[in-house]
C-alpha cells in the first residue's frame, strides 16, 4: 500500500486492508465512468422497484460483493465513532424517519462516492507524473543492429534464367536451330530426352550408333 501511494487511507474507516481490497478489484477506475456507475458496480446504488405513485428503492444484490463488503466495513467503522462524519449522516437520516438499515445504505453510498473520488485523483496524479517520462523519449529512434534490406520492386517479376517466360510474352530473339556447320558436319544436339539416349550423338544417330529410318533417335 505504501508503494502504491494511494490516498484511500485518508477516508475515515478505510485502512490498509480495505484499501487493498478496493484497489485490487477496481484496478482502473476509468472503466466505471462516474460515481453513479461505480456505485452500481459495487452494489451500493439502490434498485428501483417503484410502481405508479409508489416510490420504493430496495437493496441491490448486484455488483462486486468484495468491494461492497469493504465499503460496508468502512461505513460501520464510521458509525461507531460519534465524532465521524458518517455518524452525523446516519443521525440525520434517522431524524428524517429512515430505518437504521436505510441510514446505513445511504452512508455506504457516500463512502462509495468518496472512494471513487480518491481513485480518480490518484489516477490523474500518476498520469501527470508519467507524462514527462513519455515526453523525454519522444523522437528517439533506435538504430537496428544491421541495416534492413529492402528488395527491388521489379526483382520478383523477372524469370529465372532456366525458366520459360510467362504465356503471352515473347521469348526474345530466336536462337539458331541446330544444323550443319560451315564445314558441312552435322551439329550435335543437346536436348534433354529420356534415359538411354546419347545426347552428344549427331542428328539421326541412335543410342546404338546407327541412324534411324526417319532421322530420329532410337533406344538401344
């Protein structure tokens, strides 16, 4: 509790145990919105059951019961001491004709509002203390351990050397077809064929070394 620096212990009847229960269950008070929603979340807001001209409010069984119990302990502590503000509130409600339970419910609502106010003040104080630290780190750029490599834009569109170009694109200048050299000799063929062919044999010569009838390769 001392490390958190909360101001809940300034409320009469709220000790370290009650404050720890409230902080542990509430966590972020901004989720509850205003004090009315905070009271609805902890069950100190009464439930309206009015009908017609009859205005009746009953005890709410909803909300977080741990926070409700912590608020109840703080309210009972205030009632025990005549010099506390909670005792004066209960005496005022009793003078108006309220029952002791109704007076205690009204006091619990006031304790809930006080807790919500202190939680919001603590949250604003923490946010203000963290603002200079965030402003000091703004604009700081962390350099990477090694420069990032960004590939070229058109590198992925280029085909590999051994691949055919995409359909619909020209293959570039046509290569010379295998024929006869200037000396009159047959040029060797370097085409990938099935297993058993001699890739370095001249045209018309099979794997056995004999030319075929139609001038094509034959298996041995």
